[in-house]
C-alpha cells in the first residue's frame, strides 16, 4: 500500500489491493487504515474498503476442509477432531492461524496469536472491537452474498455490470458426524463469532428489522 500511495492515481484509474493471509491486522493497523484513506481522498479519489463475511459454522467447515486437505497431502498429519475444534476456541492461544475462527482471523490475522492483546480480550470485547473496526473503516460489508457484493461494488466504482469470479471453492465431499458439528457450533458461539455475525446482519442487512418496524 505504501508503494501504491507514492504513485498518484490517474483521473479514471482504480487500483485494487487484496488483504489476505498474513497481511492486514485490523486490531493493530487502524492508524494505517486512517492514513491510507486520508492520502487517497486528498487526491480527490475514493477509498473503498470492503469485506464479505460468512456463517460461522460454514467458515468452520471450510477450516475442516483445510484439515482434510493437509491429511491428504501428508499421511503423517493426523489431528483428532477435538484437538482441531479446540483451535477455534479462546482457550487455545498458541494455535496456528490455519485453524483460527472467522472473528479471530478478522481481528488478529496470523500475526499475534501469542500477543498479550489477544490473550486478554474477552469474547464480548472481541465482538465489540470487530464491530467498531467495521463501522469505523469499512464502506461495504456483505454477509454471504457474492451476487449482491458484485452488484454493489460495480455501482460504487461506477463500472458497467461485470462478473466477479467466485473462486476458492471446495467441490469434494466433506463428511463429519452430528457430534462433531455440534462441537464446532458450540465453539464458534463461545468464541464470539455467532454474536459478531448477528450484529453484522442487524447493522448491514436489516436483520430482525421486523421487531423494530411494525
């Protein structure tokens, strides 16, 4: 991003930057987010920060897919389900990022699993900070709707309708027991992921609006 900021934007130019594994660390990078937005907007340009979030259990299942993929790649890798699911919870602070829950991944990425900040934050504090960061910095937050994201982002950048390829899909079967699913579901709740997603649905998707507008 710093390299991009050193190159002035053209009058009809858009630049895309994708933050993925081991990159943006929102809980510690807020100063950068403010700085980047200020630098772009000083040029008379738009700075648009977006993210798409998923159902917590669906995200956890995707992590299970990663576990199975690792086992297929290396016969020596064998992680019991209970141990793997424990990686999703707050009690395991030394877990590799590969097994982070969605909220932990959003806040901490893969950099600070052992830092004091992550060790001392309660479930409620993590949910609150996750929402604060979204509201302070993100211009578009979508819950589990790629088509809606595609429609809105093309309007925001004033492009004609285009198709944004949906990738990183797992097309093979994933099998697990009801007990394993229940264990994952309980863990993502205990970690704050369920509350965080419900808050996102309420703020950005009119979730539970029928309770207010009657």
